[in-house]
């Protein structure tokens, strides 16, 4: 089924969150909702949050972005904060279209790079971003476990 894209509205959040929960059921709303709300701007020509929908208006996917610096003094980059496509609508190009749309907004806001974080073992998502043109970036995340 073909889909169209439009900027995300606050009234979309319930449905968007239902899609997000399909992929990450454990995410508390208190963590996710403020990030989504921050990405929504209903009065801009270059939105950083979009949804895909099929005829009849059912939302099938979403993307959330932000413009941030990775560290103090580094040039801001466009971050893909979250992307999700309803499992019944995957592999029909919605994810790629949503990503392209967000990248257009980043370019219009004059940032020089787009970034995202993906778990190393998440081969499907890695392949999705690689296909779209993403490569290994200039930073390496370091981590250590702490005693409880
Ligand atoms: C990743 C995701 C957004 C892709 O959305 P989608 O609409 O299914 O992807 P598209 O149909 O636009 O596919 C675009 C390309 O991505 C790659 N791709 C997508 N799903 C893939 C899969 N399961 N296996 C391999 N490659 C895949 C393919 O290269 C595909 O190109 P092709 O169709 O020409 O082969 C979707 O699978 C998803 O919601 N995943 C779970 C949520 C998630 O983990 N999000 C990322 C972290 S926030």
C-alpha cells in the first residue's frame, strides 16, 4: 500500500507511541514522550519529526530528529533520534522515505552531517542506515559497567 509523509503533530503521539512500543516495549513513556514532544514543531518549514500514513490516515511509521553537538565546541549535526515502522508495513519503503525527508530538513538547516546510534548487533537497522548512505562516524562510544 502506498504511503504519504507529513510533519508529526502532537495529536499523533498516541499512535506513534504504539508503533514505538512494538519495537521497544520496555521504554517508559516518561523517557520517550518528552523527546518526541521536543522534536515536534508545528510552526516550522523544516520539521524534525515526520509520520508516514496510508490512505484513510492510518499512521504507519515515524521519525524523530534533533540538531545537537556531540561535545562542546564541535559543529552541530542532525541526529536521527528514533525511527519506527509498524511491523505490518515494513519493507515498503516508508522507513527510507521518512529518513530522506528528515535529511532534507537537516540540509535546509545547514548542518554538515547526520548521525545516529545503532546497537552493533542490530544488523537489520545497520543495513537500513548503510543502504541510506550512513557510515562509521568519527567518534567511538566508550562504556564501563558500574557496581550496583
Ligand atoms: C529499520 C526500519 C525503520 C526500516 O523501515 P522499513 O520501512 O521497513 O524500510 P524500507 O522498506 O524503507 O527499507 C529500506 C532499506 O533498508 C534495508 N532494510 C530494511 N529492512 C531490512 C531488513 N529487515 N533486512 C535487511 N535490510 C533491510 C534494505 O536495504 C531496504 O532497501 P531495499 O528495500 O531496497 O532492499 C524498520 O525496520 C523498523 O521500524 N525497525 C525497528 C525499529 C528500530 O529498530 N529503529 C531503529 C532504532 S531507533
